[in-house]
């Protein structure tokens, strides 16, 4: 087959292969395309499959997922002899976000190679992505139009994260230093530019760095020492007839200018690539990406001690590194590291992961989820103040160009709101609400004239709330906010009992002609007991009333026994007897219709007194309703200066 290819493609195929081997993917795909278009005869179909596969590899390297999956599909169509084409197509489909098609391709490949870790990880990533896509995180991600050019812009980095007012990044815009276009990407070679915030906190148009840092070579992906005086950066190494590689350089700042880069020696090995530097927050460690031997496979994240390089070089280990590629480390603290990977399960392409150091010395690795990550390549994250910053993504760009996106995790909006009302559901004027959290928070406010209130809260905290007002008993509520990462609003209403007038206790039930409390009455009485506990300085009279049926003597006796049964229950649950009095009034105190009762029973008007004479003139149905209202248990505050001895 190689002979056939050579005879058909001639020198152009050899040129394409040489370009590919040197990493000149943009130029190689153009050459492969010309060869592919010449292979039109039926007997040349196998050769077409081979060239289509090589085109797919170029598009994959350039981040052109749609073109890559199409090329690999053509390779399979033309019977490319290696099943790897199916795996490559699956990865490209995943990077397009075509998860269902990618799942089928991964499953097809696993039938041929059941032990493939790459296919297993890709398959689980697709299934995970389909689930997680429906439940995005609260991060807000937007393309930063001011910072982006018409070409590729990527790898943003704050020189001082605490101030977050100067941002450096790599750009390939048309105004960069060199004139030649990169054989790798087809764009101009990268320079490092910067943008500053003005006095209003607005980002200004990016500008090239002053000094000798940028050259006709590829410079980019930078990081800074804590004092902001030394920059570590990546520079591409180009040699005739050799693969493109990268190395780490340093540059020094003097005033606003940066010096010519000087190579930072990490390895004596000139074959391995080292790049994507990230200085730790304390300035002790330099994290970087390399394909040097001794890793987990592909490109791994390593680190070296900047204060004492001798013997300090270490691979970040199997928790972080995989047989795939781990790149673009970002050391936020001594225990939190962010990086990009295509080896951990994800949405497709490179995803951004957060690694947190555990007490046992391992790392807990978490995918940052959508919308931080997409089906495309997402990498190069930097944090400024709080949970905000910038990242890089080529999502939505068919050319594979990278762009800078801002991100922010908004503060959770957790509130509690409600009303302070009296027993007639009317607003309580000048009610004071206090809310105390186990996190040490203590808030106090006066309710609005309509009785409404609203407080901000934190998630996962136990709270106690107390509402009170002059002339009313206090009321207490306890609750715990949810731990879910989502906005929430809780509702709590306070119904305050008046000190100056009798208050009906709803839902007190007895069997006919009996004074024994039914079980369903106990919830209401437990609430009454809580009122006594929330107001430890009050004493009360518990009064029972009957309807108009029966003699005065009989109803007095029945109501006395019923009032006593309520008192006995309150004592049984811990309320002291000297705070309680009981009285049975029989039918001697007919109820006066309140605003609330008038709303519940519109056949009666506010102010109507339900005397026997009044009820006798009602219909049978309304008379029964009036008798029911008269059959009630009430409490009345007797004093507010009780002291426990």
C-alpha cells in the first residue's frame, strides 16, 4: 500500500508526512487535502482512507473537531485498516458535543478492543456529559469581546490575583511582532499582550508589552512570581527539519518593560518538551507540562522547587495525571491546583479540572462542569478576586481558534421572607424580627407596615428566629437552610397572639358531651405549650365555652371540666401549674365575629354577637355554624411579670 501511495501522491505525500512529523499541522492538512482530491479512481479507495486518516489527525491537533470527525468517518468508509480510526472518530464526535453518536462509536471500538482505557474513559465521559449537561453549575461564562481578536487569544493570567486589574495573555492577532505565519496553526506566531483596568474598573483595549520579550518566535502561556517582577513563559523551539517543541524561559520587569527571555533549565534532555509554567502562590514551586519519561503517559503535569532545584523534580502522580494529556496547570493555593485534561472523563476535548489536596496526601479531582467546560477544548484558567476570572475555550469556533472567556460564580441568593400577623391575620405594627444563626450571624429588623420582612441567609446553617411587638406575645421559629448549590427563598410567617384580648386555640376536640381531649387536639396544645416557653414571663387563664344547647348549670360544669383537661395536659408537658388558671364559662360569653371569622364565614358580619336570640333567627345550616364558633377554647394573658423562683 505504501508503494501505491507513493506512486499516486508522489512528492506531495512525502512533503505532507514530513510536515506532520515536524508538527506543522496546518500546512500538512493542506497538503494531505491536495493528495486526497487526486485519489479519484476506484482502485485508489484504500489510499484515500489512509490520507483521510492523516487529515483527521491534523484537524484533531488544530481543534477542528467537525472536520476531524468527518475525515475519520471517510477513513472508515474507505476501509482504513486500523480500528484506531473508530476511536479517533469517537473522540472527535465527543468534542463536537455529539454524545449519542460518540457513544455508539466508542461501543463499536470496545467490541474490537474491550480493554481500551481510552475508549472506556471516553464512553463514561459521554454518558456523564449527557447527564451533567442538563444540570449546569451556577458559573456564568461569557466571551470577552474586548480581549479577543479575529485570531486566537488564550492562556490569560493575572499578574496580581488579589488586585485583578492587569491581565496578561497570548495573542496571534495581526499586529504581533513577527510577520511569518505558524506552520502549526496557520496563524501568526504568538506574542504576550496585556490589558489594564481604568479607574472605573473597566478593561481597556489590549496592548503589546514594552521591552524585548516578544520576538518573531512563538511566545505565550505565562506566569509570575508573587512580587510580579519575574515572568515564566513558554517559547516554541524551531529547528530545521525537526519537530517543533517548547521550552520555558524567564523575563525580568524593569518599570513597565520586560527583558529578553532567558531559557530556564529544567532538563538536560533536549527531546522532551516543557511548557505551560505556573508559579505557586508562595513562589516556591514551578508547575509545568512535559512529555518527559517517567510520567503516566502523554503529557503530564510536573513541578520543581524554584528555591532548590536539586533533586526536587517530581511528577504530580496518578491522581492528576493519566495516559492522556494533562496541561495548563494553575496553582491557586498550596492545596488547590487547576489543570486541563483529556484523560479524565469529561465533556470532550480538554476540560478544566480542580484538584484539592486531601489529608492523606492524595488529590481529589473534580470536573468544573458546564458552562466552565464544553464539548470543545477548555483550558488556561486564572482566578482573580473570589470565584471569578478568565479561561480559554474554542467552543463554537469551527476554525479551532481559542478565545478568552470571563467567568464568575455569583453569590448564592438565599433569603427568608414572610409576614408578622395577629390572630385575625392583620399586620402587626412595628414588629421586631431577630434571626440568629449557628454561624454566629445576628440580624435584627423592623417589619414593614404591611407586616412583611426579608433577610439574607447562608446555606447549610441552623437558624432561630424570634418575632415580637408591643402588646403581643413573642413567637419563635427554627429552621435549617439547604446545602444545595442553588438560589433559594424560604417562607416563615409569624402569627402573634395579643396580650390584651382572648385568643382562640383552634383544633381542640372532645367527644360529644365529654371533657377528655381527643388525640388530634394535642398538636394545637403542644403549640400552646411552646408559646408559654417562648414567653416565660406570662401567666394565662384557659377558658372553655359551649354552645347554647343545654342548661346553664350543665354547660358551666362541662366547660369547667374541659378547661381543666387542657390545663392538665399543659402541666404534663412541663408548664408550671402556678402559671395556669382555668375557667369554664358555659354559654355565658357568646363569640363576637372578628375580621378573620367574617372572611371564613361570609354569612356573618364583623361585630355580630352570636347570642341565642341571634342564632334562633338563622337557617339551620348557619345556626350550626354559629354554634360551632361558640364551642371554643381560648386563653387570656393575665400577667406579664411572672418570675420563676
